[in-house]
C-alpha cells in the first residue's frame, strides 16, 4: 500500500515541525545552561532555588512536584546546593520524619541577583516577538501539549 500525496506531505510536515521543536528546546536548554552558569548554578540548581524563593522552606516531595525533577536527581541537586552553602536541611521539631529544605542567606542573595537578571534577559528575547506572535505561540504550545 503506497502513501497518498497528502499522507507524504503530512509526514514531511510532521518531521520538519518535530525537528524545529527539538532544535528550539535545545537552543533554550543551551541558553539556560549558559545563563545560570554565570551564577555557578546548573539549570536544576537554579530551578530549586527559584522554587524555594519566597517560601519558608519545602520538603523534597513539594520541591519535586513543583520542579518536575525526579526524587533521585533532586537529592543530588540539593546535596550540591548544600555544599555551596545555598540551601540547608532542617528537621522540623513537630515532624522528625520530614526534612525541610530552606534557602540560606547566601542562597537568597544568589536568587536575588540571578532571577531578576534572567527575567530581564528573557523579556529582551521575547520582546523581539510581536504580542500576537507570543499569543499564537502560547496557544499552539498548549494545544500541542494537549495532543500528548
């Protein structure tokens, strides 16, 4: 059974769209790695300190839910942040089975420098797109996510 011309076109269009999506993801990943690297952080470390910012601390389960970092990976990320002096682990007196992860003063200072810098840089980059393009992109990305 041979493909009809429409099926072939759809297949090529799907392939080109997929390649563009992957290239865009790779470009954004590289951008993020380089940007947060200026603050001696990995993207996962930045994600954790940004998630902890403006909180009094969270347990690892909450951090995992909000960051989508797996529990096994999250433990290592927190270990490295703790070695850098950016977070600390505390055992709450009311629940000794739980461990609370909190930003240290140094961690809050890094976040206070890194987050506004990243937001400003992302605003400059996204500012190169028209409002209508951003809205269309948002709608299409949501629709694509729904497909999966």
